[in-house]
C-alpha cells in the first residue's frame, strides 16, 4: 500500500466539503469516532477555520467500547462539535448483525427526518469494500434512502441539487480517494486525536473499529503511528477483517447499502 500526496488529497476533500455546504441547505456528518470519520471532521475544521459548521451524528447502539464513548465526550468538547446522538435498537435484521446492520439505518432515517437534513457527509473510502468502490463523491438517495448504484448521475456538481428526489438526500464522500496509509499519514501530519484502541495493548489492537458485539482485534505490536504505517505497508490482511459484518457475502453488503446503510 503506497501513500499518496497528502496535500493533494487534503485539498480535494476540503473542496468537496466546502461545496457540499454551499450546494445543500441542511448538511450533517456521520461520526463513529473511528480514524476515518475523525479525519473527516478534522478536514472540516481546516476547511472552516477551526470550526465545524454542521452537526455531527453518532448512531449509538449502546454497546460501543468504553474508550469510544470517552473519546466522543472529550473530542466533542475540545472541538466544540454540535453532536447529535441517535439511539439505535439491537434486534434481528437481514444481515444477521443486529448491532450494526439495518437497525442503524433505521436510526439514521429517523434523525435525518427529524432534522430535515438534505446532505450527509460520510467517511467511506473506495478501498474498504467492493460495494463502496461503486460510490461517487456525490451519491443521491431517494426518500426511502435507496441507492441506485447502477444508475448514478454524472459526477457534475450542478446535477445534484436539481435532480435530488423529493424528500431524498445526497451522500457526500470526501475521503473516497484515500487509502488506509493515507489516513494514518494525515493523522500523524496534522496531530489528529485518535481512539486509543488503534494502538497495541498486550499484543493486540483494533485496525477497524465497530462496536463490542461485532469487532475483534488483530495481533499487532504497533504502539505508534509510525509502527502502524510500517505494519500496513507489508500486511496482506484486509483492513476490515476484524469486522464480522464485512465477512458477509458481497451481495448482503450491497443490499444493505442500497437500502441506506453507511
């Protein structure tokens, strides 16, 4: 995995975030307290002179790691974030992962409707999963949150506000071109605070963070960002191998995302 030009990536992401706030009336961002979404919030702060001008949403199923909740509290206060916590139920659903599957989409639908958001900034990257590679910087969703990935509009900014389905919204993806090494390189460069679970303790660390019910650590001795980057350069293990949900057959994730999953 090769690190790309961080300055170029930063400029493109900041441009996308700024354009989103210009093109749409009521923007919000998803924040899981993971490395990617925290990097995305840091980019938003840089785009707007140290202030995030839109709310950040945490879809909370109540079983995230204690370290995650502590990190949320501390960073939301430090960065003066307008944090919205949307509670998600844990009950049987289509993917078999009641903690983080369709139930989180239901919670997201409710908070989007309650606040009238017409655009949602999300921190997914193309290299994370096959179905995420089909996303574009701007991906319209209809009023039911459905994503027609086989029939997406051209990647032209002016198309989106005019073709937005009534009561639908657009997903904004400023990190689409980044890879895992880029994220860690930028965290190091910008000194971005990060969840401590990413660093090795007793020979284990979390490479990708979900909740306590569906995330497992990997074997690792990486205790610093430099250690993590060195590890990533040589590893052949998939980034989200510790996320049980992502081990599902690709059509399950495709169906979930078509229905509005993050």
